[in-house]
C-alpha cells in the first residue's frame, strides 16, 4: 500500500496542493521577492544542488536570506555576518522555503518527507542513514515537527528513517498540520550557539566523531559528486 500511495496518491496531492499554494499565495511570492531584491540584492532566488529520491541531485529553490559579502581575498564572510535580521525573519517564518513549491510541482520534492540535505552531508551518512533517499525529500518532515534544526544530527536522521517506515496518508496529514504549529513557534531554526545549522560533516568533526583526515576525504567525495552534476 505504501508504494501505491507514494507513487500515485501522494504525487497527485503534491501537484494539486503546490499549484493551489503557488496560485493562491502569488501576492506573497511577489512581495517577498521585491523585499529580498530591495534588502539583499539580486539574485532573488538562491539555488543549490540537493540529493533527492535515490540520491539523484536536483536544484532546490529558495528565497535568498544572506548577502554575498566577501573579504579582501574574495572569500565569503561567515554565515553569522551575512545573515541579516531580515534574512533571519525569512527563515523563522519559513517564507524562504516558498519557492520549493515549484520543486514539488516538478516532482523533485514532496510536501512531506525527509528534508533534502546538502550533497556534502550524504557522504558522511551511514548506509542505513542513506535509506532516507528511498522516498522523495519533503518541504517538511518528521524532524521538522520535533525540533527542526535545534536537534542533533543523530535524532534528525533517526526521525527520517522512522518516517520511511511509517510513510502513509495519515502520517503525512499529521506532519502537515504539525508543521503549522512548528512554524508559528518561530524557534528551533538553528543548533544552539550557531548562526546557522551545522553541516553533518562539520558537526561530526566538532563532536569528535570523525578525524580531520576523514572530514577532508568526505569533502573531496562531495566535490566529485557536485562536479559530475554540474557537467550534466
């Protein structure tokens, strides 16, 4: 039953709801885009490669929430410097996520599922944790209604695997409505003491779970995946 729901019913609901949101909230899209353009500059949209179903990489769309400020050597400044108060509000209200509705409409994502992490995150996951790619990534998921980014990576990935075993219409319905409560709280956006959520590799290194050598090897593996994607 899960396969039928995932392939037909869930996909149909994704198309209907994403179209309704894009159409119904078109004024919000326009106003947000204008504010981003005024306060953060162009481009208005931030696109980034993310692994999706079966770890196939796609480009995810978001409203940008950080500036492009760089140091004298042309290197981007730290996130906490580039994240403005306006950008922080976009993130806390999840308005920056609205363009992902187009990813859902295209079939890259679903309304509910494990959040699409960075390409450089999957290279640090165990084989069991990478099972999260057995379904489409979602705009929201089980981890998002249970602490969002404030929880540890261990718990976040455990929630993703729990979802894989429970995926159904009623589970998705519960997560969908639970998301509204999580967004209204306007907290749990980042890990404690961090301006933005740490990547999995950075977190593992900080926790002493991997060596610097393994960390650098993982970064190289991620770079190879991205280089291959960009050549397509």
